[in-house]
């Protein structure tokens, strides 16, 4: 209660208000539309939205040339943000593909995605063994490819009885373990995300207040990066 009035009041006083989420399943446009509806604030802009899908795209943009090839484990929203940053995309949602891959399937697979310049891993509710096999072997075939995680959340909570739904960190750890590579995290609580926000919005962390509902992402992000 009162959240909308508080946010509008801060904006009217000239304070910068940003919405920072580890949800890589949405792009900035989708997030703005959702929050505008939920909060009833029509003046929100795409620039106020800092999703981990956007952070991933901006991180890769700082490291790779336009037109570089990025293989995605994740949603259409992540693919759209990466495409908007002028990357060629493989992977992503693949409802027509089988979910399994046995030894012979892997031996026969010709890797049409190869070569790649990066792999981006975002939350994928249709994650399966086939996607893991392909991503692992793409990292093996492209040892210089960047390996980026939109976030490393272990789980989220669902329902009144607080059920766990596994987070993107589960996929990231699986791929790290089989590939013997370490992902760069670009979501909360990483310094990479804090640097992006500070640079794009000219924010002094010591004069910023971070509000969140989760200790291991939101509050850790604020404390680790010099915010109140």
C-alpha cells in the first residue's frame, strides 16, 4: 500500500527511480508494460528498467563486435534483448526439438550453431539434457567464447506454502560443472550490474538507496556495491 504514491513522489522530486530485476525472461519493454499496469504509473520508461537480460546484452556488447554469434539457453525475452544489441542468436526456445540426447545422438550431431562467440544462460523452464549437451560441447569447441549467466539465483518461492521453484543458478552450475568453465554473472548481486547502472544513469552508489525483498540478491547487491 502506498508504493505507487511513493514512487511517483520520488520521481516528481527529481530522484532517479530504477527497477532492477534478475528476471531474464522479460525484456525492458515487457517489464515497463507490466509495472505500468501493476503500479498505475503511465510515465515509466524503458530506460528505468534494468533487467538481467538487458544487463547481459550490454555486457556482451562491451566485449564483442556487432554481429557476433551468441548461443542462448533461456527465453524469448533474453533473445530479443540480445538481438536488439545486434547479435546473431542460436538456441533459445525450441519447442519442436526433442528434449533428450543419447550418446549416438550426440555423436551424430553436426553443431549448426558452431562457431560461437558467447553463451548466455538465462532461466529456462524448458531446460533439458539436450540443451545442456549442446551448450557444453559448444564451449568445448569454442574455448575463447564468453560464458555469461544472467543471474545465479538458487530458487524462487511459489504459493502460500513457499514451494521452491529452481532458479537459473541450477542451470548455470550444471553447465559450469560439465564444461569446467566459470560463468560471469551479470545480475544481482554482481559488481558488473552495479557498474552498468552507475555508468548508464550517472549514479553515485553512496547516494543511492536499494530496496528489495531478498537477502542473497537484493540486499547483498546494495551492501556489496556501496548503496544504503
